[in-house]
């Protein structure tokens, strides 16, 4: 049946179809469907904001805060489709935003979520949830709203000047010279010795260890690719725990994110299955990051997500080409 929503917590007035769902489905806030059975139903929008206030002024997101959407979907007309959430203004998609990439959702019904992040102070007057398959748009749900990106931090932290990052940069240069000037086994011995030695002064010890463990994996890629892959899978869980426990600390997040990306890049050609596992785990670890993680981390997390999405596509293309 059709209702007009007059008291929505997310500050909109829109004519929508609200469906009576089966027992295993949540009640939808709003939805859209087509004549061939495809459907998108929004279950929750976050952050929610005051409707009356939103009519007077834009709701400003906090620095690094996501606009997230939980939705239920049904795909009937095709075997699989992608679903995207995008910010629009004046009838056009914004140019500056970061969003979660969409997997191919299989035919059938399920619940999923997505999000986007504004990367400047852009104003949004409409959210769009789009379902696509083979270059064709199957559905689009347009949600009028008023949100605005966060103000830039007054004194942003430069993550590339932290003691740990500087120490790691110097260490990488040394390892590169060792790998070029001596046998690769010699470089491996240096890294393994460093793992047993005292941690450099003023450097986060666990972040330093994660860097050295990643360096060992990279060097082993030239000597024993199977061992490199085994160690990468072994190291990653502790690296990700370190990342999740310290999301507000630049001196931990930046080096560990870079270490993870270096491991993935090292293995993606010769060990694509392992690289995909590393990508999936890191994507899951970053999934729950939010505005509470701080402005100084926001750019690094956004960059990491883009890098991961690019890596995933490259690995999957290479795997298909090899079959």
C-alpha cells in the first residue's frame, strides 16, 4: 500500500511504497520495484537526523563520518546485479566522494548495506540507490535529503611525518639497497635479525614488527612464494587486530595499512588466491570504521579502500584470463 511519510527521522518528504514483508524480512522505510520482480527496500539510513531542523539547514556530517544505508533487495530479472549508494546535487552525481564498492549480488532476496563518505564540504540534496546489471540500470530509488560534508580539520596531522612512518621509510630504503647490492638471502637475514633486535627508540613496537614481518613476506616472494603466502596469511590476523585496536593512532594505522597493501601487492601476481583472502580480510577490518576514528585517519582509510577495490578487480581479471 502507498503512504506519504510525514515524520521520517532522516528529514525527507517522499511518496513511497511501504511493503508488508515476510516474517524473515524487516519492515522497510521506503522502496522501489519494477514489473519483473526486482526490488530495493531501505531498512535504515544512518546517521538519522531531525526532520524539522533539516528543512531549515543542511545536516553537517562529522569529519570522516559515513552516510550508510541498510537495504533489502530482490533480484529476479537477471542472475546477478550490483547495488550502489551515491550522493547527488542539482541532478548530478557529486564528483568528490568515496563509496563502498558493490559485489555482484546473486539472484534472490537478501539484506545488505553500503555507504559513501563526502571528501569535502559538498552539499547533497538527494541520495540515489541504484541497481545495475551488464551496464543497464534496473532500478533507482531517489531519496531527497539535505546533508553537507565536514569542515576540514583546523590542524590536520601529517601521517607521513610520524616517527614510526619515518623509521619505516628509512628501513625500506635500506632493505632496497640490500636487495640490490647483495644476495636476496642477505636481505632476508637482515630483516630476520631486526625482528629479534630491540625496537628503535620512539617507534610503536607492534607497528614496527608488522612492517618487518611484511618485509619478510616481500623478500620471500623472490625465494619461496609458497612460504611467503603462508606467512602473509599467518601474520595478517594479528596485524588487523592491531589496526582495529588503534584506529585513532596515526603512528599505528598508517604503517600497518601500508604494510597490508605491500603484502597484497607482492602476492597478487603469483599468489592471487592468497591476495584475495588478504583483500577480503582487510576490507572486513575497515568495514566498521567510523567518524570516531578521527580526521587524521580518514584520508588513509579512504585511500586504502580504493586501493583494495582496485586490487580486487585486477586480481579477479587476471584469474579469469588465466583460465
